[in-house]
């Protein structure tokens, strides 16, 4: 396949020769924009003269957009500081493409094509062809227009990164753009521009609903005061007035539109939620389909029903030593190595299938390290690409309009003196992997608008991906892997562990201390495949615990919950095994014993060969002896 720049060059040649570009040589967005320009009668060789509004109209439009413009200017100054190097310009335009403000480097201002890029110029596609501002305004989504992707050659030396800004009612209210010469292009510019646009939108939302109850929420508490948090505006009767974009994503499929009631979306009663807000800053919130959120009421001073109560400052929760079940000799060795590495502050990488207990082992490492700081988990896959850097490094007070008092420390600094757990590290975008690598060089973070801080953290990462395959495909940096895996351990799937009974008893003790599992129940559970590993076992045990308090959970109770289909599993040969019960008992036992002999009496080799747990092999051998 041709490089991108060669494909665009060929598209230009075809456009000159035939009057239309070939679709296969351009991205869909750029191709569609070029075709719109052709339909409008634009000629790449004869661009129209730049158009400007009068100074009076420009001032009028600047005043009309005063709120969003004020928020945008603050973000533009921040962006200008964040984007290193020269030949950059940050611009803000109205929804119809009128350029209202710019902040640029002197080198950019002196460029030959800069005369037409000034406040008062109009940047619609109909006048300027394919360009960042005009095309983003048409598409109503972020776009990058690089070099010769511009329809007119006068802009072919520019890279334009633009993102739309939406008002609380969902209408387009402005466009933010960062442009540079092509040689000064930076990979992270698009993420920074998208973050700034989101910050402006949240500022508009808060300002528009400052007289209403504002609820911030997220699935994970550490993201509650970040750009990815959902925002809901409700009145004192519990009627929903508006939801920001993040809230609509978090509540996808639920009736969170204006006019609906709090009770239409959440199981938690509105009165209960407000009363709880009087007592503590954060609380649990459950939506109508059972998803759990951490939520807070942001503007309590606006409401007498909450205002009079002083919220006690919550001390940070004390970390307690975790109990990581390790009766299996392989697991015991893993735990010992992890404990030793944690006490020496070695970066630890934990690998394993989903649900094998990677986060629990990370928490155990934190407890074993004796570190006084917090354990801060970060799900790299849950963070939008454009927000990860701000979430990790935070921002200083006053760094931008709407920044909360005191700023945000960022997750790295929250973990100072403690442990930072990067879950699903394999899903971190490549551009942010470089940022993490720089952090690991000197353990220093620099918040937006703030000064550098050195932190002392134990770094634990986890993944269920094959990182070596990701490296081969260019999705993960090999130099980062070598920094993360000073100690690398793998947690085996539940079906391969010999301590199933201990795990089951440990889980049921945590779920319901009054419940008791019988040996027959454990034996029956151990025969299942457990594709979801310990997480799936925990869910099944939770259902089993719903009976009478203190009752015994026996094999019949397990059978009623997991059913016949739940006990089925496929052997390596593809035949269906229904457990070692009933009429099949003798046949199955003979099959196991035969495989055991063929495997040199090695249980570890027999179990995967048959697709069963090692516990099943142990029980079959015990049956033989009796």
C-alpha cells in the first residue's frame, strides 16, 4: 500500500486530469469534502479571494459569543503552552466558520499564507475548500486536515486539527483549531484539542445550569472530577433538565433526556440521594439496569436543603492486608515473588485471562509493600484517548476557566507514596505510551499549567493481551514493556488451579459469612469450565447465597443455579462432557485414568489434555483408590 502522502499526491493528479478524485486514495471524510467543493463549483487552480467581515460585525459576533469565547480563550492560552515548538496557531471560530480569535507564534504570523488567517475571515468550505475549521463545522466532529488534503494548494503546507464545541442544548456553538506547518506537526495535538473542546463544553454546561442541581458521576471514583465524568442537571423535584455528552454515553439506552425524572433512570430514590448528599461528598448511585456509579452533588451552596450541612472531611481509607488465596504451589510462588518485588519498588506486570484476580494480586502487592499512600487503580481501556494525559497528570488551579479550586492532582500524584495500578495496559494508545515512558525515566509529572513534581509510586500493570503480538503489530512499544516488566508473572485460569476449594470457601466467606458450602457443592462447581474465572465463580456464589441465611449450600442448590447446561464443557477432542455423575461416571473415570497414564502420570499435563481442571483429576484418582 502506498504511503498516505503518496496516495494524496496521486489523488491530486487524478483530480487535475479527470475533474474528480478516486475515493480509494483518500479518507472518507476528505473525499466527501473534496466532492462537496467540486459540487459547489470550486476549482483547485482558481481559489476564490479570502472573505472578511467588517470590524463592526466582528465585534458584534464576538459579543454575541462572549460566554463560549471567554471559555475558549482560556483554553487557547493553555493549548499554546502545551504545544511545544514554534509555527503553531490556535484559533476559535463561530459555528458558521467566522474566525473570532487567534493566538499564534511570531514565526506562524510571518508565514506567506498567514495574511488571510486572521479574526474576521470566513472559513467555510464554500470559500476556503477543505480545511480544519470549515470541514469540522460541516461534519460536526473532530478532523485532521494534513498538507495536500486541503482542497486549495495555498494551504498545503499546513496541518489543521479542529474539534467542534457543542452548547448544552446540543447545538454547534464554535470550533477550536490548532494549525501548524506540516513539519511542526505533533502526534498528541489532536488529543489536546479534543480535551480543550470538552473542557469548554463542560464549562458551558455548568454555567447554563448554575441555578440547578448538578450531579457528577462515573463508573470509577477516581474519574469523578475529570473530563470523562458525566454531568446531569436536575431541578429540586428530580426532573432531568440536561445531560452532558459523557453522561449520555454512560447512560446509553436509558431515558436521560430533558423532562424525564430521576426515577426513570436510577433505582436510587431522588430523596434518598439528596439526603445522602447532606452527609457525605461521594455516594453510590445505581441506574435502572443495575450499573453502579460513584456520584457527587457539585453545587450544594445553591440549595438550602443541602447548604446548611457541613460535610465532614473523609479521611483516606486505610489499606488493609489482602488475602490472596495461594494454596496452589504455583500461585504461592507467584505471590512470594510479587511480595518481594513490591518491597523493593520494582515495576510489576501481571498477565492472565479476564477474571483471574489480577487487580486483587496488585492490591496484595500494595499491602505487602507497606506503603502508606493510596492504591489508585486506572483502567486504561476505560479512558477516552483524548483525556488520558489530563487524567494521569492533572492540572493546576486556574489553569483554565472552570477548573475546580485547588486544581486536580491527577492520578499519578494521588498515588504518591502508594501504588498506581494500570489495568488493561495493552489498550493504552501508542501516543500515551511515550508519555508513560518519559514518566518512568525520572518519575516526574507536570500538571497542565503547573510545575513539575517528583512522585514515589509502586507501579503495577496488568493485561490479558499478548503484548509481544501487540509489539509486532506496532500497537505497543517494546521499550515500554521492558520498563514495566522488571517482574512479570502470569496468573493461570481458575480451571488450572489446584486450590479451587480454598478459593470457593474464601469467596463465600466474603459474600455471606453465614453461608456454608458442602464438599459435594464444591466438587460439582469444580467440574465447570469457568471461562470467566474467579469473577464468574464469585457471581455464581453470590446467587447461591440468596437462600435462607445460614443454610448449607449443597450439590442440589448448585444444580438448580447452574443447571445442566452450565456443567457442560468441551474436551480437547470436541466431545461434550457432562461431569462425572450418573451413568457416565464409570466411563468418564476410565477415560481420565487412561489419559493420566498416557501423560506419564502427570496431572498438570492430563488436565489440559482433557479440558478439565486439575481438581477433577485429583478426585478421579481418589475415587480409584477407594
